[in-house]
C-alpha cells in the first residue's frame, strides 16, 4: 500500500528562506527525499537550480552536508565519497552508521554533461543513489534545451520548438543492469517516498528520476504544478515504474496502459497548458504535433512492454 501523504515523516531538510522560485518542483521533491533518507546522509549536487537555491554558508538552506561538484563528475565523485566512507569505517575512524551517499542532479547533469561518469558508476555497480530531478531543460542558466527536453518544446536554444525526440534515460540506465531503478511524479508523493525508501534499503547503484515541471521554463501558472505532473502521467508523457534486479513493476495508471486495460488520455490538454508548446501548436500543424506526441507515447509503452517481457 502506498504511503499516504499525511503519514510522511515531519522531518524537513529544506529550510525556509532558500533561493528557489516559490513552488519550485525540484525543491518540493527534495523535501520528500529528506523525509525518506533522514538526517544521516551526504548529498552531492552539480551546478543547477538546486545549487543556486542553497544560499551561502553559514546560512545554507538545505540541511545536509552538500558537496557542489563539477558538472561532469557526479558519478565519479559519489563513488569516491562512498569508497572513502567505507575505508574510514574499516579503519575504525568513522563512528556510528555510515551516512547514505546520494546525488541530486538535474537532467542536464544526468542526461548530457554527467552521463559518462554516471554510466561508468552504474556499470561498476557503485554503492550510491543517483536522483535526477528532470525539469526537461537547463533551467538555471535560462532554459536551454537538454537531452531530456521533449520534441516540439520551445527553449532559448530551440525557439521554434525542439526538432528531435528526448532520450529514454530510464531505459538507458536499466540497460546497465543496476539493482534498483524507479521513476516518480510529484502527483504521487507517497509513491515517490516509498521508492526512495526501497532505494535506501538496497545496495549497489540505484537510480531514481522524478519529473519536475518547472513553471518558469514550461510556461504555465505556478499553482498548476501538481496538475501538470498528474496530466503528464495520465497522458503517458511520463511513465511510472520501478525495476528491482531488472524485474519491472508498473505504478498506475501506467500499469493499465501497459496491460491494455486503459488507454492514456490524449496529450492535447497537457501540451496546451504549457506555453513552451504554443508555437508548435499554432496553426495547421496542431493535430500533427498532438498525434506525433501520442504516437511517441505509444512507442514508449511498447518499449516498456518489451522490457517487462524479458
Ligand atoms: C561544465 C559547465 N558547463 C556549464 C555550466 C553552466 N551551468 C550552470 S547550471 C547549468 C544548468 C544545469 O541544468 P540541469 O542539470 O538540468 O539543472 P537545472 O538548472 O535545470 O536545475 C549550466 C549549464 C557549468 N557550471 N559548468
Ligand atoms: S527555474 Fe524552475 S526548477 Fe529552477 S528554481 Fe525556478 S521553478 Fe525551480
Ligand atoms: Mg534541468
């Protein structure tokens, strides 16, 4: 049974006065991470909105020891941190329980710039948790396109809409044969929390990715952030699943879509709610854009079916 939001622990690692936009999805997701991981954790971040939100010592507003590391190095730095802690423990120089090491990285730092080090850490099955908060762009530097930006979305580097499909990063990571992988949504906070707890209780390389609808980059009203998160899941633009030792389990409504018990909603409303798609949806290409998105979703579901059959 999924943990109810009212039963989430009261612990807060995100303090008042942080520098994120009000209602920032990345920061909301990080709050849930703190509730799941508790105080005994070390967080590594690469340049991103989350780093910019921390603020300056001694008033940093995320209540974890945080290392702000170079963009390409999340995988190797977290692996090094974990080996160092293990070594200290073996030498008797670390008292108490070993802290949990996790990375909190944007899509730019995961899909693109940090991919090499991440892939290497996954292949070595290094013992840490990588969490990607995916706001589908390089938001902190003014919303440039990333490998996670969906086709047709306008960014500052794709002003008329991105021409190519995004990477399927969760499936790429699954192909590294890692012990635990999950996708999550802010519309299902209890499900996200439960997946974080599973990852915390597992060993080896664990990967979790949460969709983080950024209203400044996606251009929608801030109060619609959870609504957009839910629409993404209901139309299949964001698919919810987890894989333990390669065995995939789906979270509803994705499970129903995969099993053919229900069909995803049309992506029309999801797309229309976001200003980043307005150029692509203008004029006679509107139906073509919507159909193309629906057909990509059908392809992604088909890929998941193939993985679940293996
Ligand atoms: C090697 C390097 N290239 C570029 C930058 C500039 N930079 C800082 S934050 C950022 C965007 C990061 O995007 P993402 O990882 O998706 O996080 P978000 O800003 O969306 O939270 C960029 C390009 C940098 N700091 N280092
Ligand atoms: S730009 Fe987006 S991701 Fe960055 S702090 Fe603001 S709402 Fe959060
Ligand atoms: Mg980003």
